[in-house]
């Protein structure tokens, strides 16, 4: 496809610059008019290109690890995407949509990189794996509930991801470090967004306070799983590629604790769930999420979109 | 509200007020004749304010309701790249709604009131969103045809005489152009895909073609408000003129897609130098406009539900802001 093929310039309607370059200009065959990212931000397409050129290939361990955090983002994006056109206020349609987009962007990068170990694309991994092959933690598949549940979930996620991605920027694996360096900047905004809402809901009306307390009660059982170490994380931590999840806990507890204290909320006294997402053991929710996500792609196996 | 005051006490103007009125009117007439811009604090005829408020709020509502048919496919988008583009697009539409509600607010109407009117069924939005998006290819057809028609309509609005509207439209048109490209890309990919994909694309074009042509509004001889809007430099081209230009563009682009338009009567009239299309079912248009389209009640219900479910969140935000302000005041 060339610029000329998709030139939609409308004549005689005044001076409208669309500010979008068509595919022809970049010289990259996979480029398209819809791949516009400001600045030099790392895109999943860039990683795919490096993979195709044989410039990067993750070890089996790194791929397994990238799959975990990629699945976290993918499943959460799928959940958050449902809010678009249903949020309490237009500004929140935009904010939650933005967070979903960021999560999906991180997921695409991590999955593209992970797939390079097994000769699979991001879409092979997203659309053609079965439930027990997903490696996301349980928190990410929890239902949206009301706005308070979504905010409570997002609050935990963003503070966890901030600690994780900050640590991973020092990874000896250059690709993991680069994806994390981009992600951490975005997750910083997610922290701000969710913390502001925790404060507002806790300090707003009696109803909003009751709802955010209930929201935290529903999602808090899935906190410990995020910080569990296992053989894979131990090997990666020793190699300087990743860190032990347990090492992120202190920072998470301190920073979430500050906001919870300001909001005059207690950490819910609820038992921690067993988890198992990193080993492919999921709740009943995941099946429905991936059924919806995969239905069209599976109707047309091998098709290009 | 200023507009109501002007309406309710026209006869009781003092001599100074009458003088101000006359000066305001002279300024307005000069600005319009110079094809320059009216700003929110400038004097404007009541009918000008009303026309703009109706048009801008309808436009905002169309963006908000228009999110729904596409949001319908976010969770099922068949590749992660497409999912990401679609999410960004629907998010843009929320942004367009916001700019437009803000532009309308400068005319003295609150966003809350406009939203209330929408949910109560008192306000209109583009009729096309009352059709269902039933296949993935509809994401392509909506982008290519519906956003394409919207661009034809909206690019001239960047020069609308009311400043806030024109400026909002500049930004909106830039994003709409991206939306149309992504729609075109979806269809192109499908058309070059498997036979099932190509059929999906053709069926979507067949379904969205006529409704998108009707987006330009009734034929010129049945469009009573157009003339005044053109005199006020809000509208620049007639409905039929824009429709004809749109057909001319689509007829070329559809060849690149390798698809066809479901209209055997399309031709370029050498005498008038205009593109012509086959007859459109204006009865159906009026039916859908009157609330009897396939999705009218579903669309409004979804908006109502989101708005009502969010009431406690908005109340909490207001209560929290008030408490914070009191704290600051006390400190």
C-alpha cells in the first residue's frame, strides 16, 4: 500500500493537515497509517522487527517470565476495555480507556518478546492458547464490579507494577529493561489516577466510602500472589534478569499504606487466596474472558486482520 | 442564563441597553459579512445561539452514542493490534464529545443538562448509530463510510463562524482522518484475506452505504434550516453538494478496496459536473429518526444505565472537593 492509495485529502475544504504519514514514507513494509507513536517510544512492532531480524531472542526462562507479566496486562486490558462507554463520567471513559490501552501496549511488547522463544507471534499467544496456558495472576481476572472495585483493583495493580517495572529497568536483559522503562512512566500515571480516586471515594459520601471499603475487601485476597517467589524468579533474580517478587513487597506496602492512611482505610482483614495463576491455575472467570477475546480469531484460524 | 434573560424582557430595555444591543448587532453583522469569528461573549441573535446549541449538542451526543457500536467489538477484536487501535478510536470519540460539550457550554448550557436531555430522549444524535454493528467488518465500514461522511461534513465546519465550534472541529477532523484510514485498512485487509473475510467486508459495505449517505441530511429541497445556517457561515455547503462529493470519493476508493458499492445508479453527470447516486429510502431515515430504528432504545438505555450507575461516583467527587475546599479555607 502506498501513500497514494490511501490519500483521503479533501479538496476545497480549507487547510486541514492530517498530520499522519502513510505507509510509504517510513520504508518499513509492516508500517501503516495507524502506527503513529510520538517520540522514540518502543512499540511492539519494533520488537517484532528485531525478532524477525534475529537481533533478539529471549532464553526459555526470560520468555516464561515475559509471558507472566504480558498476560497480566492483557487480561486486565480486556477487563478495563469493558468500561469504555460505560464509565461514570466522560473523563473516566477516557482515563480507563487510556489505562487499558497502556496495559495492552505493555502486554503486546512482552508477548511479542516471549513468543520469539517459541516462534510464536503476540496473536498466536493471545488467541490460540487455552486457559491453563495463561500465566496471569488472579487479581487481573477479577470482575470489574462497580467503579469502586475497579479502582481498588487498579490501585493494587498500579503500585505493584510500578515497583516491578522500576526494578526491571535494571535488568541485564536489554529488551525487558527497555519495555519496562516505557511502561513505568505510564504506570506512574495509573498510580496517580487510582490513588486520587481512592481518596475521593473514601472521603466523599457515606455510600462511596462503603463501596470502596467493600471493593478493597473483594480484591485484597489476591495481593499475596503478586509477591510470591518460585523457581523461575529465583533463577532470574540470580542472573540479574529479574528480581524476586517478594523483594517488591516493602515498597508496595509503604506506598499503598500512605494512601490508605490518608484515606483512613484499613487494610482489609481477609484471608489470602491460594493463587496459582503463574502455574496456569485460574479462577472461573478466565474462561469467559478468553472465550470472548478469542472467538473471532478462532473462527478464522490463519487469517490476517 | 443570558439567553433566557434576553428572551423574557425584550421590551424593557433601557436606552443604554438598546444602544448596546444595536452596537452588538452591528458588530455581529460585520463579523459575519467579513467571514470572521463570533466568540462566546459577543452579542448574537437568539436564533443563532439556539441553532448552534442544537447543532453542537447533537454532534456531541453523536460522538457519545457513536462509541457504543464500536465498543461492542473491543473485547472481540481479532488481533491485539486491531484491539489497540479500536480502543484508541473509541477513546477519541469520548474526547470529541468532551470538546463539543465544552463548546456548547460556552453558549450557556451545562453538560449535565445536555446529558439529561439525551437520556430523556429530548435530544437527537446521528441516526446512523441506531444501526447494529454485527460483524468485525462493520468496524471497517463504520470507519471508512461513516467517519468518511463525517469528515466531509465536518471539514467545512472548521471554518464555522462560532469560534469555539470551529476550533474544536479542527482537532476533531485530524483524528477523524486517522479513524477513516483505520477503517479503510480493516476493509483492505479483509478484502485481501480469505473468501469469508472478503464476503464479510462486502456485506458490511452493503449495509452501511445508504445510511452513511443519509448522514448528510435530507435533500436540499427538504432541508428548511440549511439556508439560514449558510447565511450565518455555520454551514458552508448544502447537504446534496456534500453528499455528491462523498460519493465521488467513495467510488474511487472502493476500487482500491476491491469491493463494490451497492448502488448501480452512481454516475458522474458531465453537465452538472457532479456525482449522482441512486434513490435513498428517506422513509426509513425518518422512521429511524423518529425512534423506530433497530437500536434506538438500546443505545439510550445503555447511556442511561452508565449515567445512573455513575451517579454515586460523581456525588462522591463533588462531596470530596467540597470537603477539601473547606479544609483549605479553614487552614
